């Protein structure tokens, strides 16, 4: 097959491109598109995509993810096999889908934590005290006064202050619009982020305490993500809200062998949010066959291959999106376990300039990575052939490879080899069942009110973070609630609470459905 990819981010036009091709009655032979805002139903009603039922009997790989296929059918509102969703899995929805590490958790420069003697961190107050010791040590050693424990940024703010919203996940909550939704194992109810005492409020007060202690980068209110990323790379920041901020920019092999890098902090009262696997897919995109395609059976066979172990390895496996074909990148050892070879190590973790061996076609490795930009199966799912995850970072052979940094961290974290393992063993992992839920399109009046609410929440949150006293921080946050009520927040909150309840119901249903099929 030869693919001629026409994508909005390449061809330009965004929705205009989609609308133009829809009007012409031909989206293309192979279609990868979002299913939100009723788009899937429109494609079916307009007969722009094909019912794959005639070919489905031979799609044995896709059938492993029947729940996902059924979800697309349900969303389409018409019987038939209309497509296959992305990021599906046949793993339990109550099992963490994060692999080796959660997205958001407290990460610190472990080398400086070690140098101050691995002090106990009971709660956020204690965490601020430890960060102060780390900042003092780093400045003393380097002579640089522009090293800060905490550095924030504004350009991702949406429904609320993004940094505080993300850090709410340290305590088992996930933000959906203006409310915080608890993970399934929490007794707490859905709460407005603006509520005093919420996890969001808790993180605002933590950042404020750090700011009053001189731990927050004074450029936090003006800098963007790129500025922050550069500072992390240059060793100017000692705490990371996410695993994917600190680790990729500091934990090079060279640094890790020196014991330098970001690792999960042993914050004793954390209860870290993690999503479960989604048997029905991520609810965002799906792959289908265009109605005007000439060789539909061949296209169905190609889609099925994308969901096969070979297709998954060839397309994208680990979170970085790297392709890891068998034999070229890995083989089975004497125990039958998958193990990266020398080329595979470079391909997975440092592929810049890597050339593919001539026997596999030659050329740049990075040029061979799938440009479909579509993740079929969650990479942390289990390969039925090897009984190991598709993601090489979860292979026993890979986890056995320790560095000075990881060995020291493991020694102080109950022998855990990964962040998820530590959190599970310590009872500090809050798994939210992997339900697939797409909120309905909201009324324009609500959208208008939401815009005003967002502005107030973001402005008040930043004002609270930089407040000169704890009392001023708390009063600023409390007053925000009053201001929101004056803006008509009750109407927005009703919509957001209803959507959050629907999500929780979807979680309960997918857990039951999965259990019934076992």
C-alpha cells in the first residue's frame, strides 16, 4: 500500500478541509477523524464512511477490542461496524494504564534530596520545608542564586490555573471543566475547583507557601512552557509537577550514572490519580474506511494489521511514539522474554541520527516512524504472544537495567523498580476506571458564561499564589467563589456536575461489563 496523507496540520484548513471534502462526498480511502460533537453520526448519516460488517469476520485482531468497536457503533446511532477507536485495550479498566509512571505526581531532583539526607516528607507543609533545604543546597554548591525549587507558567491555563489543576492529581482528583472528579476509590464527592478546601485550593495554598518562602521562580507569572523547559534542562528547577517535564530533560544516561535526575518524591499523604485502561478507547478519534474507496477489503485488512502485535510494534509502542519492530529492535531471550538489542536501545531512547540496517531497508530510523498520528492500542497493554507489555520500558529485561540514580531511588522506595510499582505497594495509587465518555455539545449560553467564569478563576488563582500572607491567599480564594456566583456560575456548575456524574456512571458500567466477560 502507498499512503497519500491529507491532514489538516499539513494541508492546512482545519475544519475547512474536513468540510470541503465532506461536501465533495469523499473524505478519502482511509479516514482517521474525531467522533466528538456528533461528527461520527453525521459521517454515517451522510454515507461518507463504510459499514465494515462484510469484512469484519476476517478482522481477528480488531475483534480483540470488541468493546471499542461496540462503542463506535453506539455513538454512530446505527447498527454496523463503522470504525475502530484509538487507544483501546483488552486490559482491566481498574488497572493503571500509565505504565511505569503517572502523568502528574511530585517529582524532585533526587541528587539534591540525597545530599540533604533523604528527610521524611509527611505532607505539603513538610514538602515545602524539604524543597527549601534542597534549594539552599543547590545554590550553595553551584553558587547560582537563580535556582528555584518551583517554577510555574501561565500559557496552558484553561478552565483554571493549569499548574494547580494538574497538581490536584497528586491527591486523586482529575479536573473535568470546572469540577474535580474523584477517582473511583475515593469517598469524596464531585467538587467545584473553586470550593474552599478542594484539592485545587490545597495546591494553590501550597504554591503560595512556597512563594512566601522564596522557593517560586519570580518569572512564573510571565514565562511560558518553553522558558520553563529550558530552565529545567539547565538545572535551574528542582521540582516537577509531571513525570514528563523533569525526567526527559534531566535524566540522560550520563546524568543517571552520576546519580543526577528527577525521581518520584516519597510524599507520604499523596494518593496519585491514574487512569485505568479503556476497553472502549479514548473516545476521541477512530479509524474507518471512506465510502468511495475502491478496494475496501484490502483497507479492512490493513486496519486489522494495525491492531495486530506486529502492527502495534511497527507503528508506535512507547509513550514517545517510537516504533520497535521485532528482530530489528528486539528478540526473545532464553527465557522467552522480549529484550532490546543494541539498535533497539538507541531507537527507543536516543534515535537522533540513527540509521536503519541495510537488511531492513536502510535510511533514517526517524523517517520510518508512522505518520498516521494514530495510536491504535495502549502500549502498556499485554502482547498476547510475549505475555509482556508492548512498551519496552515495562519489560523485565529492561527494568533489570539499573543506573546509579535508579538504584539509589529504589533503595529508598521499598525496592520498587517503577513509580507505579512503588505507589501500588504503598497504597498511594488512585485508579480511575478507564471509562470512555464524550460530553455532549453544550448550549451557547453556557459557553458564554463559562468564558467569564474561567477568567475569574484563573486571575484569582494567580493572585492567591502570589499573596503576601496565608490569610490573604485564603481570603482571595474564598472571595473568588462570591465573584463566580455573581457571574452565573451555578448554571455552568450544574452542567459540569451532570457531565461528571455521567462519567462516573460510565466508569461503573465499564467495570461491570468487563467483569461479566471474564
